C-alpha cells in the first residue's frame, strides 16, 4: 500500500506566524526607541526657542521705552515725549514721559504720558498707556517681572515659563537723564 499524502495547504504554519510576529514586535521596539531619541531633543529645542522669542519681544519693548523717549512720540519739539521719571511699584514698572508744557519733571498726570508694565493673570507682559487708557500684550509665558531700582537705573528680571521649562532674563539699564 502506498501512503496517502495530504497536499500541503496554501498558508503559513502557526510557528511561522509566531516568528514573524516576534520579529515585527522587536523591530517596532527598535524604531520607537530611536524615534524617542530624536523626538525629545526636538521638543526641548521648541521650548527653548519659544521662551527666547517671548523674551526678545519683552526686551525689545522695554528697551524702546527705556531708551529715553516714547517710540510713538510725534515729530516736532525734541523734548516732547522724553523719559523724565521711572518708578518701581511692587512688580510693576511705571515710566513717565514729559508732555504738554515740557517742564522736565515727572508729574505722573496728564499731560505727561505714563506707561506701566505689569504681568497679568494670564502670564502675559502688558504695556499699558495710562494716559490714553490703551494696553497691549508684549509677551506671553511670563511667570514674573521684578523691577529693582538701582542708583542710576533699573534692573528688570523677567522669568518665563513654558511647558515646565523656566528661564530668567535680566535687563539692566541706566537712566537717560
């Protein structure tokens, strides 16, 4: 009698499927660990760039106002809009720019222009023109602002917080008068 042979089916054996499954899982784990190695530095760079960008916006605005005259002062009399006073009140920085009769002193009332910088509850650095009652957000992700009067100027520490990364920038200025 001859042995009856069964024809082999078209498909994979259970052993072949298990081996392919284990190899695929191993490759997926390798790719995941490699991707994590590339992804984390990219995320860190994004956070640092966001903080640096917000710090640049804040410093640019502060430097423009602390430079000695209002950036938006109209042309004409050179002394109009000149910085004549600075005051640190808690975590706020107040700047007084000469206006009206140009007496060269900080009156802190109209017609002088008073600009106040402060951090609001949404962690935004705000520049408020008290005289015109207008404000705008200068920078976001600002955890705190600490102005400190110095003998002939001011030191401003700005702390930024974005995605659990914190950086502090210090701006030291001299009074223009």
